[in-house]
C-alpha cells in the first residue's frame, strides 16, 4: 500500500517534470545544441549521435534512478530528491536542446547506484558500475579519462580493493577494444582530445603571459615576470580558478551563468539554497563527506571547457547538489518543531512557489526574445557546440 | 625583549603596512583621478574661504561635479593641505595615514574581543599586507576612512553592553560619522543597526537605556544628513545608481517589456548580484580591477589565502566567538549597499567589511599552521611549509609586478593620466597666451568626454578659490560641452577653424587634431604609462 502511494506520488512528480519540459519546449523549441558524436564513432570517423527522442526517455530514467538512489540514502523521504530535480529547470532546458550530458548523466547515476549496491549485492553493483563505465567510456573521452581517477580515489577512500576486484577484471576486458581503437586511430584521438580540453589551448592566456612579460621586461623586471608570470603558473592558476568557480552556489541557484548561454532561468530554484547550505553544513561533519569530496571530480568536464562555467557539462554534477539539498530539506523537516527550522522551511517554500511563478511567466513572456537578442538570428536555433 | 615581543612585532607590522601604503604613492597610482582632484580643490577652497567652489559655506555635502560627495574626506583633506600645501602628497596623505593607523587599531580590536595576541598579530599582519587595503590606501578614497570609522563604531557597539555609556555615544558617533564619509555606509549603517537589534533582541532588552541613548544619538547626529539627502541633492547619487536602473536588468532581463512579476524579477536579479560576491574571480583574481578585464590581476585576497579563507569559515562556524552574530550581520549587511547598485561589483565599496574577511582569513591561517605542526613526520612538515611559502612568494612577486608594472599601464587613462602634465604646462606657459583651449575629449580606442580637466587646471595652477567662486563662468546652453572662466576655455577643438587663431594654446588628445599638423606646431606630447599619447599641446603656426 505504502509502495503504491509512493509510486503514484512519483508518477505525479514525473508528470510535473514533463509538464515543465513541455512548457519550455512550446516556448523555445527548436533551439538545440550542435549534436555530439559518440567518442568511439568519432574515433573511427563515423557519425553516431544520440537521437533527440532518446533524451526524453533518458530524462525519465534519470528521475527514476534518482528516486531509487534516494531510497537507498534517505529511506522514507526518498521522493524529495526526484521532486527537487523535477522542479529545477536545469535539466529541462538541456533535454529540449538535446544535451549529450543528459545522456552521460544517466550512466553516471547507474554507476552511482551500482556503487551503493556494492556493499550488499556485490555482483549487481559491479555489473551496474561496469555498464556505467562502458557507457561513459565509449561515449565521452573526458569521462573516460576521469574513470581511473574516480576508481583510484574510490578504492583508497571509500571501498576496499577486495570489493571491486570482480569488476576490475570485467572493465579491463570490455574497455580493451576501445584502447585498441585509440591506439590505431591516434591522430583522431588527438583531435578529439584537443576539442574536449579547450582550457589548455587558451590563446588569451598565452597572450596575457606575453604582454605581462614584455611589459615587465621594459621596466627591467623581466626576470621576476619569468618566475611568477609564466604560462605554467597561469595555467595552474586558471585551472584552480575554474575548479573553484564550479563550486560557487551562485552558478546553481541564480542565473549567474546563463542556461544555454541566454536564459535568465536559474538552474535550480533559489529557495533551495537554504536547505542546500543547511545540508552542506551538516554533511561536512559526517564521514560521508568523503563521497561528497570525491563527487566534486564530476565538475572536471566543465573545468576543461572553453567557458568559465559550462552548465551543460556541469549537469553531471547536478545530482550531488540535488542530494545535498534533499538532505538539508529532510533535516529541516525532521527538526521542524524547532522555531528556526520551521522558519527556514516556510521561507524555502515561499521562495520556491514565488520563483516558480516568476520563472513560468518569464519563460512565456521573454525567453524566446532573449534567445533572439543574444544570438541575433532565428534561423538556425543552435546554441553552440558541446 | 621577550616581554615586548608583541609590541615590537606590532610596530614592525605597522611600519611594513605604512611603507607599502606610502612608498611612491604620488607616482603610483599614476595620477590623481577625477574624484581626488575634485575633493582636493573643494578642500583647498574651504580651507581658504570656508566655502566650496560653488560658494556654499561649510556644506554638508559637496556638490563637486554634480555627484554630491560626502563631506568628511574633504574636511580632513583640508587639514592635510594646510599641513603640506596644495600638492599630490597632501591629497593622498590622509588615506596613507588612516590606512596605516587602522593596522594597530585592528590589532587592538582583535585583541580586546578575542583576548588572543597571536590572532590579533596575524590579523593585523594580513591587513598590513592586504593588496585590497594597500591599493585603496595609496590614493584618496573615502572608503578607507569609512572602514576605519566602521571598525571603531562596531567595536564600541560591542563594548556598549559591557562598558559605560561613553561607548554608547562613541559607537553612535563613529557609525554616523561613517555615513558622512562615503555613500555605501549611508545604507550599511542603518541596515546593520536594525538587523543587529532584531537578531540580538534578548540581549538588548536588558540594556534598554543604552539602546535608547544609542538610537537617539544616531538620530540626532544623522538628521543633517537626512536633510541634505532630501533637500540638498545628496540623494541624487543614490537614485542614480539603484539596481533597478541596471542596464543588464532593463535591457537584457526585462527586455523593456513589463509584467506583473517585474518586482520579484528584480529581487532575484539582486540575489544573483549579491551571491556574485563569492565569485573566486572577484575574490582572488581580478577583484581590484587593476588590470585589463579577463587578465590575471589581484583580487581582494591573495590566491594563497584561498585555503585560509576556507579553513577560516569552518573555524568561524565551529569556534565559540564573542559577538558572533554581530560579525555575521556585519559581513552580510556590509555587502548589501554595493549589491543594490547598478554598477559592477566594486571591491572599494566593500572596504568596510575588510576587517571581518581578514579576521576569517587569520583564523584559517592559524588553523592551517596548527595542521602543519600536527603532521607526524618532520619532512612532511618541511615539504608543506616550504611548498606553501614558495607559492606565497610567487604570488607576492606577481602582486608587486601588478602594482608596479601592469596597473599603471592598464589603468593610466582611467586615472586621468596626462591631465596633470597638461595643467602644469599651462601653469608654466600661460603668460604667453591670451587664451587656453582645452578639449575635454580623450581616449585610446576612441574619443569620450571627460568633464573635469578644469579641476586639474584649478588645482595645479593653485587658482585662487575666492576668485573662482565669484568670477563669471560661462556654460554651454545646449548639449555640447562648453565651459569658460578667466582665460581658460574647455570645449571641443575644431581645427579647421581654430588653426587660424593667434595667441591661443590648444590642448587636446590626438583625436582633436589632424594628423598632418605643421612642423613645430606641437609644443609637447604627453604620454600615458603604456606609451600611448594622451595629449598634444599645440600652438598654431602662421
């Protein structure tokens, strides 16, 4: 009976999400990203894309996965996580634009669920992790490069090597064809690598170094400039800046970084900042903070992009933010008898309702005009490369 | 020696801070900027005649160039000009002096509140070397003075509950004085006081008398400012810079089409602005806006202070700190005034929260050092300490180069570089000419209008304020810029007509003259620090 109720509530959440998606679609479609080839197909010179319709299905999959993950973590409050995700405009915008990272998010959630299962159902957990790694590895070079780092840190910090040894064998075996392809198509591999990691080929950075060193040289301080204003240091500084920038709350709760480069809709409604801060404050004190720190690796694809913050690539980090918000919300609900918690809850609710109304009205009234103003043409409807 | 260790260290820290604020401060920033020159001539005028350049007797706000400046910096500068004469040093002296004085004051503040010498020393050291504080202390900038008064005001506000009534008066006095010093505290102070009273209601209930005295003193001292704001144009600046007039909000967010939800949209836009103060780029990379946008300059904190800031926040949350809620309110309400303006986020307008940010950084630094000491192996301690020191040295070298090389090159024009040399040329050669025409357009990329060259002429020629107040001045009646007094005319040069004028000295940017000026017509070329020509001084050849 309880499960039935939960399922029907979840169906409501799903419906709510798709209603929101439809609203955006009606107002903005056919805005779209330049479709991205799957990594392995790009490697062999073929053009294999994820079709647009699949994003809509995968989005439902993402919601379902968030629900079952949430069940494992939060038990009876499990519906809060998919609810927060469903009322956040972030993924909806990316789905209608055909974001490749919605597809990758699906595999990441599968992998995360596998990780949660690993302790109890070793085989199923290992299987799901293997599926996830194969999914992301064959589809995206950036995430393929991230896999060893994630695995190493997981083994050192979270789960013992013993728990993972089955799937290490499976993974190595299944990824072997991919490594073979990389070996035999090294030129294509290099091109893809250059395209995916724009941060290392930033002409602005080199220009700045030359200008700075030239100016210092004229003042007789060239040696000092060579020590402290060289391209290596500035690259490290740039990476550090970008990495830190990904973790700033204003990216997620305000339109500081524009969705699809033009929107004024925030990725996540601002009201959720209160439970986010509350949740983070409490999570940092728990041993689970290790997982939280590990998950910050998911911002790396955004760090490597040309933009300072790439909300499209950053969607794979969204579940982490959503889970922290859910944790904060649950803690607030549990402690709602305390006056201050109650005030926070009510404030959160008021802000969410108010901003939902504002966002819906604004999407209908101005979003298309904003797109036109930003891109200055309407014919192509493309919002950039991924 | 050991007994006086803290005192000696504090003196050394203060001397270091003073040196960093004083060394070549008349040469870097490369020129007195528009605000400095405006304050300077008003102060000179008040010193000599008791009236500003518009003839108003001891005004509560300075009309200046129509931006209604706050009076305290001007009055303090009058003392400085009296002591050192009318020159660049006198103009910048007050900020160097107060910027240095705040270092031992901050030490005392931390020591009295936290009762910890180590924290007080580390905090004052960070303040002494703070690029944020150094930058604004090297020029006349009213927020440095305001930040000093805010520190004293809030310190006495905290002491008010433990001490006698004198602290109540002193707190009210300094907090209200801040409102006469810079625009942002006019909002910050009332918001801070009201928020503190609300969130500390229980504590304040037991000090009802003191609160009544405090509020009454604030109201009485603040009344002239309220009057000036309502009836003397001091509110003009506030209405000009409100966030609702923000270009991005009007043109991009609202798209000039209006709906029922415009006000909530404004609130969410403000929230976006408020949270952008956490931007690492602002905090660590280019918050001081000393270099070209998009390049690596200096932020309000050094990059090596990033771990200190993070650890400091954690330490601040975890640790039992006296008056913690007031510190938090100080920080959060301190951002408020700047966040509701339509300008870019501005580090200078946040200087009144510098003490709290530096306090957090100091807490983090001490935590960080404790962590290094707690490392079990000596070599680990050595590697971390050496590695971190090495990074800090690299950051300091970059900071030095930014101050010494990149900043003057990038921002010379926005500091009105070249106007001083032009005005000095006028001073030395004006006797040979019947008229001096100054074209107020300048710019490297393209010409734009600056309306203040006349102030540079007034300042560097030490023009008699009484004469200036009383003599006839002619302004244009249409939208073109025209201003004339005595033999000085500030207008656009039209060389096709002006080249035939005899006995006239022309000063203008390269945009004012044709490229094929006759040989010998250019008497002098004035250059910016980056090598671009700023002004030509020309006399037509017949």
